[in-house]
C-alpha cells in the first residue's frame, strides 16, 4: 500500500506537526466542550483569530508578497507577517517562492509544487510532507531586499508559536483561568490553525477541481463562489491564474472577495497604495475569447450529429450568429487593447451582455442535447 512513498524524502517534522495538530483539533475540541461546556467567548476568539491569520495569508503572503499586487505600509506588512506566521504555513519568503513556481508551471507535474495532475490529496497537502530544507528560493530576490520579510523568514517558527498558540492561550487565561487557557490554546490556537491551513490547501486542491473557467480553459484553475466563501475571496481562481497581478480575485463588483475589500479599505486609510487592476478591456477580451472558443467547439461537435429536430436546428443557428458576432467583437477589442484605447462603459457592457447571452445559449443547447445526441 505504501510501497510508492519515498520515505527517505519525507519531512517528518512537518508531517508530524500536520497530523498531530489535525488529530488534536478534531478529537480535542468536542472533548473540551463536552467536559467544560460550550463557551461563546471561545467561538469569538476562534473567529477573530481565523480572520486575522487567514487574511494575513490571502492579503499578505499571497497578494502582497507573492504577487506584489499592491504596496503596503510597514504596519500592514508587520501585521500580516506576524499573523501569517501564526497560520504555520512556512515563512512568507518560502510560501511566495512555492506560489510563484505554481503560477509559472501550473499543471506541469515536475515543476508545479502542488500540481493537481498529481492527484487531489497531493495538491491539497501531500506535497508538504515531502518539502525538505534548506531550499534555494531563487525566484524571490525582490523579497529578500525587504528587512521585515527576512526577519520573519529567520524567526517565523518562534513568531508563530508566540502569536498563534501562546497569545490565544493567554487571552483565554485572562478570561477564565486554567480552563480558559486550555480553551484558548485548543480552540483559538490549534483548531483555528488547522481550519486556516485547510482553507488555504483548498485553493490548491478544490479551486483546481470544482467551478467553471470563464477566462481560460487551458488551465485547471477554476472560479467557484462556494470556495470564495471559505477562502476570503480566493475562490475566483480561474481569473486569478489569468491575471495574477490584479489585487482583486473576485473582479466583478458582486463577487465575494473580502481580501479585495480589505486592500481597498487600507488604500482609503492611506495604508496601501499602487493597487494593480487589469483594464476592463483585457478582462472582457479574455471572456470573449473563451466563450467564442466554447461556442465554436459546440458547433463543430453538433454539426457532426446531423440532428433533424427543428428546435435544435434553430438553437444552433442562433448560437452560430452569436459566435460570429463574438468573433468580430474579439478583433475590435483586441485592437483596442493593443492600441491602449479606453473603450466606453457602454461598449464594455454591450460585449459583457453578448458573452452572457452566448453562455446562456450554450446551456440551452446543453439542456436539449441529451435527448438529441
Ligand atoms: Zn492555483
Ligand atoms: Zn496566486
């Protein structure tokens, strides 16, 4: 059963930490509440710590350090470095290095550290069991120039223990003595870090498995609003892999992306600047290209079936017209993007609507299809 596991390359310390914390959380939490009774204070502590450490990963480790999607003031950097360490996901420097490799080589088994093609569990957390140190970290020279990043890189384990385990235990003790200390350590510390870690891991596993691909179907990364809820907005992963330097992952105004809102708020407070946004034209262009490709693919496929049903023939004709229109729009938008011409809001909205209508038409054909095929 375990014959294909290279035991000589297992990082036993990290693996032990992941397993022991997981078991402590799932067994210890119900036992604690059963023994000492339910205490809402510990839930508040858990949620506050979950947000502080989870957002330090998404806003700090991910969008600020790995992608440089905006510039942050020292207090923001310091906060995300301290509470990021408390999530126990390695140092920001190390995390950013892996993540940049992931984007550069996504879906290539040999170079993408958490390639989904190596299986769901590998992408989720299996890869961490085999992460050995010291590592070269050649793709983060820009971050090496930041003294705060280097300070955290050197001391992230002790910072993590103090901020992520000792501090919640002390908060619990101040609230309710020894029982509170144990509860703070277990619920605010261990259970919370396990929850944050798995939410991060989901981005590499589920966000490369469930959802749709409106911007680029050539990558395994997917957009999923359900995943966005668990990951502070990181669930719009197809957009993110298409435009990794945008500070937004949920780029549409209605998409759930608390990390985007936090960065925007920090900017308004003067704590963040140079927020990078991909121009609307480029985003619509990507949606248009992908939808056009899907429509053409569907037309080629169904033409071969030689279906005589009049409803289906009419639906195909409509799709064919829409696809032709998208093809024309693509050339126009591509020209505008290469000439760096700003298109009017009306124009952009018009193409958005055309894309949405074509997507709808494709799903109409999908519904008709089972009876016809
Ligand atoms: Zn990814
Ligand atoms: Zn990323």
